[in-house]
C-alpha cells in the first residue's frame, strides 16, 4: 500500500514538562468512558534472593543478578493461572491441532461479540485441499468484536473501573503530576481513549484508515493504539528513535492518513525532539508522493 497522492495530517500530543507527553489533544467530541489489566493502587515489593527464586536453578541470569532484587508480591504469592501445568499446555495444543474450530470457539468465548453466536460451527471453517474446491479460511463468520471494547468498557462494566490498569515509569523520579500521572485506572484510560478516538474521527479517520504513531514509551502511546482499535483504524507504530528517512519511508509504505506524535521526550539526560524529526521527514514524504495536510495541536 502507498499513500502517494494522499494528504497526511499530524496530531500533536501536547507536553508540559521535560519534553514528556502530558495530555491528549484538546479538541474532542462525544462520549466519556473506560480500559485494561489490574493491580492494587500501591505496589509493595518482596525481597527475594537468588536461592529463593523458583527459577534459581535454571535461569541463565543467576550469577549475574545481585544477591537480592525486588519482585512484586503477585509474582511470588499463590494466584490463579491460565495454565497450571505443562501437561495442560500439551493437552490444549493437541486440541488446537486436532480440532481447531472447537479450540478457537473456546478461546473466543472469553471475549464479548456482536452478531451470530460463536460456536464450533462458526468459529472456523476452511479448505486447504484443492481437490475439494476453492482454498479458503473463514473466522467467526457473522460475528464481530472490538478489542478496545473488551480491554476497556468490559472491564469497567465488570466493576474494575477504579482498579489500576496501567503503571508508567517516567524518565526521572518525581515527574508525575496532574497532567502526567504515573498510573491510570480502567475508567481513566477509557476516558482518554474515547477522547482521542473522537478527535481522530473529527479529522476524518474511519474504519480501515491507517494511522502512524511516532511516540516514545509513554502511556499516551498505548492510548493512541487503543483509540485506533476503537474506531477500526489500523495503527502503525514507528520506533521513536528512528531517523527522518526511516520515519518517512514507513509512513509512505503504510499509507498513513494521520500521524500522532509528541513534541519530544527525555531519554536519560537527552532530549529527543520527535516533532522536529517528523517535520524534517515531511519533505521526504512529499518527494515520495505524499503531502502534509495539517498539523493539529501545539508543541
């Protein structure tokens, strides 16, 4: 795919302090809302020595790690697991090979769907034998789902809205604040995702459009990906350390209609000016047949 002849819009995620993204785009339409995994508000840690570690006898890191290191209690305390033994894994793998329709119908039952009920008959139909007709594969025919809805809205509906969904480790100690939190609850993340999803819609982004994301390792990066999934747009994440040449080539190749970026981010003591890299990439994009339609937001 190519975006030759198409116009690209740039979304700027506004930042306030040390070049780190703080808040989402200002102009938004529509609903407020939900988001993903859980944890308690505090993260007490357990002191575990190499000898006490369950993998101490097999881990190649033993001997390299310090004598003591911090582990969240959830890693060492008893808890539920998706699989409880290697035998259970082998059993599931065998079912996935011998009866893939039943296997994937079971997996799909963990998500919320719209349309036809998911069952063994509809989960997977296929033909890989040319002598029997056309080669084809159909998944979950007659049903649709949205992964952002399952990650966000569904969690809040299950009563997890106030649980912490995402922790953020900022560049330096003490950098969290009202516009730069170090944690988000499900409800807070849903609200942010809805805002950005509606801002993207307001700029003409719809199902099937490609959205470039050129950002650092910040929570807003996750928010941008979920916002794309929410409206059915395809996101293409470009590593924030890439050059203008690498960035331009990837945006043209994926046919990006919109690019979401930030003014900059601190990596240790170094400022990486992401918006400037994108600005410098614009002539290269234009040389390959693309063009800049608008830059939205401010640095």
